[in-house]
DNA sequence: CGAAGATGCTTAACATGTTAAGTGAATGCG
DNA sequence: CGCATTCACTTAACATGTTAAGCATCTTCG
C-alpha cells in the first residue's frame, strides 16, 4: 500500500497545520479560536446572515456553529434576532464589541498572512489556491449528496 | 480585509474536506474514524513503533493518540508492551485482528484514491503535492519551536 | 382548514483537537 | 549516591467535528 504519509489527505493536513500554526498564537491571545475568528470575519463581510448561510460561508457544520454562536452571544460579540417573516430563521450580526475585537486582531493576522505570502511567493500561492479550487471542484458531487456546509 | 473565503487556510480546509468526504463513509462502515485508520496504516508500515514516533507519523497530538490507542487496544486492533530498556516507552504494534481489518478496508480505500487521481489527473496531483510540501517546508520553523507532532 | 411532510435550527452523544498539568521513569551532575 | 531536571506518556478540561434525534415552524396539498 502507498506510503500513507505521502497521501493527498496527509499532505493537505500537514500543509494546513503548518499555516494555522502561524495564526493560532495570535488568535489565542485575544481569546479566539480559529473557528470563532472565521465566524466573526464572515459576519463582518456579510453584515448579518442567517445561521445556515453562515455555516456555508464559515464552512462549519450546523451543530458546531450552534454551540459557537451560543458562546459568542454570551460574550456579547454577536447579536441575534429571529426573523419576522419566518420564526425558524434567526439573523446573526456582529456586535460593536465584536467589531472592536476584530480591529484589534486584524493587523497581526494580516501581517502573518503577508509574511506567508512573501515567503512562499505570491504567484506560487495563487497557483496553489487555483489547484486547490480545482481539486475541490473536481470532487464536488462525487461523495454524498446533501451538503449543508459548503457546496454553493 | 481580504475575502476570507478565498484565504489560504479556507482553501486548504475545503480541499481536504472534499477529499475526506470520499473516504469517510467507507471507513465508517468498518467502524473506523479517519484518525484510527491513519494509526493502523502507520503501524502496518512501521511494524511496531513507540508512541512518540507514531504521533509524528500519523500526525496526531499526544493526547489524541493516547485516547485512540486506549480504544484501539480495547478493540484488540493493536497491542502494547513496555520497552525493557526504558520503562517509560511503550512499543505499539498492529494485531492480527488489526491486520484483518486493514485488509477488509484497503481495497475500497485504494479504489477511491485511484478514482480521485483519475479525475484530477495524476500529474496535476503530483504537482499539487509538490507545492503543498514546499508550503509546509517554507513555514517550518516560523512559528513556535518544539514540535512533537510533525517536523521530522 | 388540517394533517403530513419539509425546513431551520438545536441538542445529544461520542470522537478528536488543543493546551496545561500530572505521573512515573530515566539522566545529569554535584 | 542523591536530587533536580528531563523525558515519555497520560489525564484533565474545554472547544470543535461528526452523525443522529429532537423540536418548533412553515409549506403543501387534499
């Protein structure tokens, strides 16, 4: 059998870990996990979204998102209000505290990303992301059907 | 701020998920998680290894590995014995049941991998893995020091 | 209208990720 | 030798990943 340490899943896992290792300490200093940070960023970009939409954007499964939103709301970093038209849906938005927190994290985060880009090379990085996108697209629809998470 | 859905971490996450989505159902049918499968494969390749070495190979953190080994041992898929020379170390090896289980999973797993390779293109896949390896190497040593997990 | 089904979200249960602390065994060194 | 340090691994505690159930609300259609 193939040397599994050279398999595609392992390559992807190690590469992602190498990248995230750069960001985690900074996020941690601000009391945020990687996933919480994704949610805040998504909310800042979307300016309010339904939970399902947020799950798709932040690439989180419903149950994870449910828990995280509960915690972020308790920390006053986000706000929720149920939609009037459809009581099942709830609109989530980032709070003022949330915006403030983002502002305090963003500079370091941007700097790290810039350093990664510089080291790896902007062109190469673009190529890599191109290929990753193609891989994702190639496999879309191969596996199970219903995809609440990604799959736009 | 950058559209975070196009950031490198998200690209890597989505790509990996697209790949793993192909394998999970088959593994699940055999009562294995992705991580348990990694450990079995690593053990089959190494023919017995110390826990730390196994963590490095299967790219798992110590605490995760500890729990998983406990469970795999309870299921009689692996065996452990403490080293004579150094009582702190324990040698882990795959059991006969473990080998049997691997044999029952491997064909499907190989078929899925072959299909992914076929769809994406073997050459492109090699290119992608090459770039992933470079990315990993580029970032090695940038972040925190001590790396018990990977970083050979 | 009203019951059956679909939808949006949450809870539950178990497995792993992540960091810190704990434990026993080896090592280094005065 | 003896004691502090290091080492290999495990436990603990909390956050997320993953699948299955649960629970309202909404929609569909007779």
